[in-house]
């Protein structure tokens, strides 16, 4: 017998997409006492690709929420520098150890662990509901505003106050909403695969600029997570040459990997990830707000998209969660989220576009050969203080957010054993922001 369509009517906020933006927003709005439903189209968070980076600014937010020690107990690796390898030289490009925050490192943690963690914390709040296997396919428009979403199973999820589109870079909802989009173009796509650690003692996270190739290696303990950058649309051609030719390309580009490339036996181990760089000109219309990649698809350059998505969620909650929890109409406030977030997005996308146009296009698309270290990179060697600039952009981004949304405090249960279910009172976070805490280094 066919399953009956699911219909939900009891939420103020419906969030489509359980990625970093959607899960963080779900946690924060539910924490403020707003009845919140997060719809995730997949049955779990275990997907082929989920960027694995949790940046210092995101770690700072987790600390502000009081979860940092618990979070860092989960298996993860820590990196505090980024290194480029060019013409057989290693050049440190970013040094995170000077950042003015508690965690002066990027935590590399499988993203499903990060999302599971957020879901686990969000579920402490009775206002939070997570619906897996629930795909939003369309918007429900009524009375000139968005009032919910239609689901793939024929059901619907009604939102009394707001729908948040956090459905990523191929957002269906932003398209259905007809929100105007500016496409900045992306000249690359990425092959994504793992290789075990080999005989080389090289362990630094970073990228290797080869002859017409660029390979990024993320140090994941006993294996490398690798990204092999190809010109946009060239994937079929690369695949047609066969996996053996691909192994040779990788080994030629990074000779240190030559002893482990034979572990790549089939294309099933190599995923193609499509890269886009775009942003909405308008992030909202009455009843609907887009955040994260749905509002601005980020390139993998710098590995900062997750951070921006999380910062959007925090800004949205800071601006909207309090009024929503008080039952106010938030439509007049939606543009404030874009006002707050579009400058950092434009700045980061500007840097990504420069890297696309000035470095990746000549190298990977036009197959330039770098036989010596270019002057801008040499400067990082000559003046180590310069390494703090990329560290700041990657680690903290621009216009950092802090948790300022209200918190619905859970009453202890009558038995005194932890939080009571379904029982919330409201309190405000400190208007002065978080209490500074001393730096942490080298954990994990
Ligand atoms: C090749 C590549 C590598 C990258 N590497 C990194 C990196 O290392 N670090 C980094 O910070 N950023 C990286 N990025 C960027 C990063 O992936 C994104 O910026 C970030 O994931 C955006 O988060 P999000 O929550 O907005 O969207 P997403 O992470 O895309 O999450 C969207 C969620 O919505 C769900 N969904 C989609 N449609 C629907 C629907 N209709 N209904 C319900 N659910 C839906 C999806 O299943 C998904 O769970 C990379 C990007 C690319 C392309």
C-alpha cells in the first residue's frame, strides 16, 4: 500500500535542508523556543561528499553555545597551517596560530559527525523537529506570501511565520521563488577521493601546483582526502582516458603519492563535485528567506563555505528568532539578514573569483607550467607575518557573528534528572556577547 503523504501544520518555521546552514538555524530557532521543523531530503547525513572543515569561528560559536569540550571529544584532526607546494618548494601560506580566538586551528571532522552533533543538541529543545527523507519540491504561496512547502511525497509542511531555504547550491526553493541570481561563473570542477598515507613523511594540509594540475591534500590522520581540480566540463574526457591514466596523472603531479595511487582501482572511488559560484541579488520575499549556499553558492577555494553557511544561520537567528518567539511578524525584518551578511559573502566570493581567474584558470584550464615560485607566493616566505592574512580570511572570515539569539531555558525535570521535556521558559543571551576564554591548541 502506498504511504500516505505527510502533512505538517504545527510549525512557525520550516527549514528546507539539513546541511550546516539548516541544522545550525534549526538549533538556534528551537533554542529560542520557536516551533521549528527541519526537512532533510536524505535519510542520513552520510553522503559521498560533505566538506569536513569546522573553522575557528564556528568552533567559537560552539563554545558560545557551551558545547565545545563535548564537541572536541569527537574524533577529529586539527590543522593550524596551510602549505603550498610549487616547483619543488614548500611555502606556508596561512598560519592560524595567531588568531584571536580560543581554537587556533581548523577541526577536520566528517561533516555527518558535525551535523549529527548539531541534531543531537537541537533535539534537547522540545521546539525542534527533524524530518529525514523529506524533500521540499515547491513553495506554497498564499495571500501574497510563502506559507509553506510542498513535499516530494505529495504532502506539505506549513510554516506560520517563515520558510528558510537552506537547500544548498542547487536550491529548488530559490528557483521556485524566482529570486534573482547573479552567476559569477566557475571554471573548475573537482574529483574527490581518498588515498592512504604512504611512505612519505610529508603530512601538511595544502595544495600542490604541478604542470597544468592542482591537487589539494587534507591530512586526515591515516589517509589523505584529495581534491583533483579539472576544467569545468572536462570530467568525461578524464574518465574516458581510464582510471590507470588518472592514477598516473595524480602520481606525476604529486610524486609523494605515487606509492599509494594503485589503491585507486575504479571510478567508484572518485566522486565528481560540481563547483558553482553565484549569489542571489535578493535573499528573501515575504515568508521566505534563503541562507547558506542557497543564497550564495561557494567555491571550495579556501574551504570556507561551511563557515559562511553557519554564520548566515547565526545572523538569521540573531535578527529573527527573538521577534518570532514573541509571535511577531518577521517579514519586515527579512531584508536585514541580507544586509548583515551580503558584504562578507561578496568579499569572500571576490577572493575566490580572483583565485579562479588568476591562478586556477591559467594553471588548470590553460595548462600553465610553474617552474619557479611566483613572486606573490615568495613574499609569504620572505615575510612570514603575511601568513596571518589568509589565516584570518580562512579561519574567521569577515564580519564574524556571535550568538545573540534568545535561549529558551529548559526546566529541570520534576525528578531533578536533566531537562524537562516540553517545558520552556525564555531568557535572553547576554547583550554584551560571549565571555572571552583562553586559547586552546593542539588538542585532539
Ligand atoms: C568540491 C567542493 C568542496 C568543498 N569543500 C569545502 C570545504 O572543505 N570546507 C568548506 O567550508 N566548504 C567547502 N565547500 C563549500 C561547502 O560545501 C558549502 O558552502 C556548504 O556545504 C554550504 O552549506 P549549506 O548548508 O548551505 O548547504 P549544503 O551543505 O549543500 O546542505 C544542503 C542540505 O539540504 C539538503 N537538501 C537539498 N535539497 C533539498 C530539498 N529540496 N529538500 C530538503 N532537503 C534538501 C541536502 O541533502 C543537504 O543536506 C566545498 C564545495 C565544493 C563544491
